C-alpha cells in the first residue's frame, strides 16, 4: 500500500479546526502528524482533541520534523511568504491559504522557491475541489447552457471594524480576503486569464478596501462581474450565463452538507431551473485528496493552482481601484 502523506499544520485557528483537520481526517491518503501554535499549550490541547501525535509551540519544530511531508500555512497573509520559503528549504510541500501573498512579487518568490526545491505549492481554494464545482465544469464543457457569456460572483459579509482584516499590512481588505474567490471562480470557469480588468472600491480609513467591484474581460467573449464587501449582508453565489441557459451555484464557496446546483436550460422567460443535489461531501477532504494525488504525480494537477495567476489579477484590480479613489 502507498504510504500516507503526512501533514503538519502551522496554527490552530478556526480554519484549522473546522477545515483542514477534518479534511485530513477525511482523506484516505493523508495523516495529521504535527500541530503547532505560537501560543503555549494551544497546540497540545487541540492535539489531544483530534489525535495529532505531536504538538509544538513553534512553527520551526513542524517544518524540521522528518515525519512531516506537507506543511499547511493558514496564518495571516503577511507571514505566508516566510513560512512557505522555510518549508520549501526544508523540502516540504506547501498548502498555503489564500490569498497567497501580500503582492505579486512575494508570490513569484514563493513559487520560484518551491520550484527550486522540487516541492508542490498549492493555494488553498478548497471550493475548486468540491464535486459540485467539478460537475459545473463538465456541464460547461458539454454545452449544457450553450456558450458561456457572463460570470457573476458575489461574496460579502459584515465584519467587526476592529478585525485584523482591515489592516492592509497583514493582507487585509475585502478583495484579498473574499474577492479572491470571485476572481478565482471567474478564471476557473472561463478557463482563461482576463485580458482587461476594471475596478472601483470604497476604502476604510486604514486603507483597506471595504467594498469592491471588478469587471473582467476574457477571450472568447466571456465577461465577469465580481463584487465583494465587508459591509454588506452575507451573500455567496456564482451565476454562469450562457447563450442557452444558466447555472446558479448557491453558497458557492461555503456549500452546506448537501450542496445544490440550479440548472436552467432554455432562453424563454418560463424556462424552469432543475435543482441538482449532491451527496454530502467535505471540500477540505477533497482538497487534501487532490493535493496528495499531485504529490504522488510529482506535479500540481488540476483543478489546483499555485496561486500566482490569481494574485496577478487581484493586484491589478486593487492597484486600479486605489488609483481611481
């Protein structure tokens, strides 16, 4: 039997507890080997809950552990580069939370370091790996809604005004935190990179973008509208509009246990949407399973990405929005 791929986690926050730990436990080819927290005793407490054989009070201890094959970096954006580079130098594969870095220059350095070390770098867009997302790609390829023309992606929720995500120096801002999903979805479903980017935003006094609107133009006549906000009600949806129908993905990036898909074929006003329901699936487990497959193959396999292309679009959008203030 193939040996399980061993994961070490740098941080014990919410995404670790609710996402990656259940994801690793739900993936047949993965094992959780080590947990770390910079807060003394936190890793030990979580390790006793989830069964991790090792708990550490430093990130270096996980990176230096010979029983760790993959390092998961869930920390805030300003530390992604540092720990990705350290993990690469130690010969570890890296699963890094979105958005990959503070800017494109950092992302390029991270990608180059992992390539030099011959390790996999995957950005943690878990939603790409859900069976529903893969089915949508199949429907688009089959021409179920004709030729794709419009992509509309919305993601918003209201945050406390003391939240660290309003600090640009830490990787804060709506587009970096949640707008990245809409950009990622647009690129994924258009299966191309945008050739034109237009954006406008409303900014917080800290300099972080609170609400942003992004228009993307892709080759082959595909247009995308992406919006994100930290000062609006919860919204999380993607709509794909083709020449012969539509596909709507409710709760697009945070699907419930039984995720649904609304497929409407036909252009008449009375055309009804068919609801497709998917069996319970853990998108974090699917992400981990796909990463293990990439490690076994020796190269990053679709639908995973290293995050550099997404970063380029995000940086261009943020730069343009700041210039248009």
